[in-house]
C-alpha cells in the first residue's frame, strides 16, 4: 500500500524497519507519532553516507499527506466496527 501512496522502495524499507508493516501497525500510532516517525526517518537519512548502490529513502510531501489520509481512513473504518480492507479506496479509476 505504501507504493500506492507514493513511497519508493528505500522509504518502504525504512518504514518496515520501524515496524510499520500493516494497516493495523499504522492504526496503533497517533497523528503525532506519524509526524515524529517521519522526522526521525528524515534525520536518519541525513546521517546516511552517500552510496549510489544504496539510495537514500525519500519521503515526498504528497506521499506523507496520503499516508496521513490513509491513517484517518483506518481510524474511521475501525471506529465504525468494519474490518480493515484498504484495497478499494486506493484503487485508481
């Protein structure tokens, strides 16, 4: 799902290393936690050595906004007592 939100492989791997793997993992966070996680990951990226064989993760502004929107969709879905099935809202027309 992170691919559909606009994150490339290095960023997806960085999220995975932080334990963000499923929609339930995202639901377990707060809005502030998401902001802190992005800030933490961006700080880690700044400290990474430049290596053309190991590209640095990039966290595009719009991808982060979509991640936050996805978070709100998850919270809304759980509050309504529905199962988390994130596929349909992310499909492109």
